[in-house]
C-alpha cells in the first residue's frame, strides 16, 4: 500500500513515469503506467471541498 501511495503522489507532483519506474524497480513501463491510470481516476472522482464556496 505504501509503495502504491508513494508512486501516485510522485505522479501528482509531476515526476516522470520513467523515473518512477526506475525507483519502483519495474522492468516494464506498462507496470508503472497502472499508477498513472489510478491517479487520473482518483483525480476525476475527488471533489474539492472549496468548490462550493
């Protein structure tokens, strides 16, 4: 769980997918791309609590 959270937070900060792949120790970039999809989905489904203001 911590590894997944770390990767998603790094993506949101703008760290490149290739660098995250290297940090996570993935051989295949497709393995790391899963985090990008999860990050996009969670960004769409989360509401900003300040929007109604």
